[in-house]
C-alpha cells in the first residue's frame, strides 16, 4: 500500500495530510499513521493535535463493526446482520409513512458528511421518503451567517476569498472566533497579517488564546455583539469615515442602516456592551483607516436569537467602509464543521435543493426533478428546521420516525435533556454512525458506517474550496458506507435507480443538479481536484478556472449591489435576573471536536482535555467562596451541568464559560436556550442565564 494524500476528518479547515500505511500494525490498531502534506496550501503541512491523532479513530477497537438492533422497546441493542438491520429501518420508515403520512418521517444529517452523502441524503428524503422534514446539525453551526450572507450579497460562501488573503489585509475584526483553539494552523495567516503591519481586533467576552495575540481585545457582555457592531458603524458615520463612492456605486439601503446606527451612540453602546467608548473609537478608526479590511465572524457572534441581524450589522460595517468585493477585503464566516460549507449546499437543509437552490423556486424544483427523474410536483416543500424537528419528535404533530446520519444531537442540541426525551418518544429511531454515540445508544437500529480514510468523497472547506478526501484503506469487515446504506434503503422502499454507492458517480450527478445554480459544481471532477489542490466554486464548466474570490466586479444580487440592513439591538432571549444572575456562554477546546463522539475515544486527546469545566473570574470565585477545581453545578431554567471550577481572570466577572463536547452530568447543552433566530432558526447557544451552586456531585 502506498501513502495517500487526503484530508483531516475534523474541522472546516480541512487540512491536507498524508496517510502512511503501518506495515506491522497489531490487530485492532490503526493501520495507517498521519504525516504532513506540505504541498497543500491551506495548512502548509501543519496539523493540530486532533489531526495528528486522527488515525486513532480508525482503530477497530474504537468503533462499531456490526449493525445493532433493539429487539424490543426497553431492551438492549444486540448485533444483527446487515439484511435484518436494513429491513428493519425500511420497515420502520414505511410503517410510519403508512400510519401518519410521509411528513412523519424525519431525516437529520450532519455538517461532517461528504458532499456526496449530503446530496444523496437529501434526495433520499425528498424523492424516496417524500418528506419535507430533513435538516442537519449545520443549522446549529453557521446558519445565521449563511442567511445574512445570502441576504446581503445574494450568495453565501463562508469566505468569499482564500484564507491566505487574510495575510494581505490591513485590519481584521474577528468577532466570536477563536482559531488559535479551534483551527490552530489557520492562525498563521493572522500572524502574517500582523507581521505585515496589519491589526487584529478580537471581539470576545473571554481572553482566549486568539485574543492574546490581538492588538485590541473588545470584551462585550455575551449577547451584545449586535450593539457593538452598530456602535462601530455609528462612529464611522459620525466621524466621516465612510466610503461614499463605494456606498453610492456598489450598495443599496445605506439610509436604513445609517438611521439604525445613529440610534446606537457610543455611550449607549458602552452601557449595553460594557466596552469602553475609547476602545470603540479605537476599533472603528483602525478598521476604517485600513486600506483593506475584513470582518470575520464565528459561532460567538452568530449563535444567537438575533444571529442573522448581528451578522448583517457586521456586513454593514464592511459596506460602509468600502471593505467588501475588493481584493483583501470582505466579510467572511469561519465555518466550523468539516463540511460546514458543502453540507449546506447540496440539499440536506430544510429549505434548499442541491446547488444551493431554493426549494420554493419553481425553476429550481424543475431542474432538480429532471436530474432525479421525478415529477417536480412530487417534491415536498420546505420542512421543519433542526431544533423544531427534534423538539416536536414523537408528538401528534411532529415526526414519528427519524433517520440520523453523522450527528449526535443528544450532546450537541440545545436544551439537550429535553431533546433526549423527545428522541426517546419516537416510534422509530435509526442512526448511522462510526461509534455508539449517545444518540446511537437510543436507537432501534444502529448502522455502523465507514469513515474518512476508508471512503472517497469531496468536502468544501471554509474557503469554498472543493477538496477530495481519498480512501487510504478498506473499511473493517462488517462496516458499510453511508452511500451503500442509502442505496439499500431506497431499494427496499421501491426506488432501485439513482442511488449509486460509487462516490464519483454521485459527485457527477451532484454537479449536474447544481449546474446553473448559485453553488455550481458542474466543472469540477475528482481528477481536477487532485491536480489543482482543490477547486473553488462556482465552477460551471471544465474550462472554467474556479472562483477563489467572489464579488470583485459585482455582488450576486439581481442588481449587482450589496444590501445594507436596518437592524437594531435587542437583548438576549433570556436576560439575567436574581435567580439566574450570570451569563453562560459555551464553546470549544483544541483537543475535542464538536459532540466529542470521535475525539473522546482518542487517548491522547482525552489526556489533553479530559472533561468539562466551568470557567469563572477570580472576583466571582471569591464572592461565592469557590476554590480552583471545586465541583460546581451550573443551573439554568432547563437543567444543570456539573463540572470543576477553573478560575481565570480572562473571563468577564458576570459570565461563566463551559465547553460543550461532553455528555453525562457535565453536558453544557443541558443548560442552553433553544430560543430561535426567526430568520435562520439558529438557537441561542451562546448566551443564557444561569447560577452557580456548590455541590458534592461527582
Ligand atoms: Fe484537522 Fe482542523 Fe486540526 Fe486542521 S485544524 S488538523 S482540519 S482539526
């Protein structure tokens, strides 16, 4: 076996890596080891600890290798054959549709699925199950940024420029992102920018490892980024720092944005956000004065019940200062999940068809129906968003059966104890996963699937670069690919054509379905990706070079102009009060990934990040007489989570922080608030009201 150039199984950076076969691997141990791949431009050979240890999740000992079935409700999961497991899933879905109608079947996908899987899962839901109710965990990730991006620019691609452009800009406002912790190899571009004389302004309630490197760190009260962005725009306008020519020639709607911003004068914004006026002025002036600049947001600014408006406010700041649609300038979202970008383009979202087409557009429906060989009138309309689908699961009006592929909502959904209860109330639950995740453990049937290095498929990284994860080894005996699973289920449900288990064939069909749409992949194929180290969409034909930089001539709106938005501050859905006097914000640590289903099984990562913790300020610790390491219960209106105290001056004294990667008593999402952003349906993960209690619970 030769070495294989491929990509990391985890985050949206999709670092290139080289897998080397291990000739004398002991049975059950990883059969490959991870090495550097310096030729891949995004990470230039660098990997974080998760990437370096990624081979460990391939070890047979770490995963499922036979389907599991629960012979009776309340009984144990037992091993079974693939035939029996697939028959049972097909029966469960068929019986649910027969009893309650097709919409009673739900499908829940994931932002880590390859483009091919996301595409085929959407086709399975709409063309086989005929249910509108398909959504995915990306709804919990960057949906607010995606919604804002489309509204402002007519097109959503996380970064409308290559990551390396960060090194060339003059000022970056990084709002609610911590790449030093979440995607360390990306930090090089921020460092280079600063070495070139650029300035980094970090907006975060915590002094993170990224904030440590900032020229200016603004520490707003959680849930007030919208007011902060409005305040910066106010200063830019009041001090005459706008780019009038850009506003006049490339945008519309400035007057509404101006009116909203002028109602957020600096002293008012200081009162709301806690950020002193001099810092607001410093940030606004530095950004406006830079010849080129970027605002980059991540989950900290986006995961709010006003997430879309918050991102629109950041985009307003870019537009007012002429920092969009120009080289080295723009707004971008640092997507989190491995295929957070591609996962939202190919039809596993409740409101979209492949090619990032709208499900309510008759021409888009006709185009996709033609590729699928179905009547466009048979395609269902938009369905329930991720939280809405899970929240109503097992109720008279909700879904009654659910197929989950590549997601672990028991840990990652807000108000997680309630969601666990709802999943338990379903008539039927099937889960396809690599390991027995907390969600899979509730299922009636568990289908063990192949994973990253065992199957080929494309992903689209945070830059919009379509990359190819190459198979380096065969899956263990007893494991099947998700494409096989979908093909077999479709066949059992009466659809025997159009569900290939060959990734290249699915990708070719995906390209045809996307042709002419906003995210056009028609000119991309596997050989091209290999030869060019990835291809940026849109790429409508084989002769097209791909599009690393969007919007340089015009934005993707009908008139080619970007849209300002008249947005105003509003408080979080759940303000603090006497019973719940502290803000809780949640986030990530370097050594764990998302719900932890994979990384919690890697010994080296567990040593680095063994469990949850509660970060609090020394002043708060003194007030509550809490010692470092003392076990605390964090209590919200939805539940409690127990974890040791970690005392640090790097956090606001009115705020506590918990990472969300763990299940059990320390599950941070037991606390979080599912209040939804009305535009994107993003839950308010990033702020809710809590109190701390001392406890003797372990
Ligand atoms: Fe993998 Fe992301 Fe780490 Fe790169 S930064 S090695 S893609 S987890």
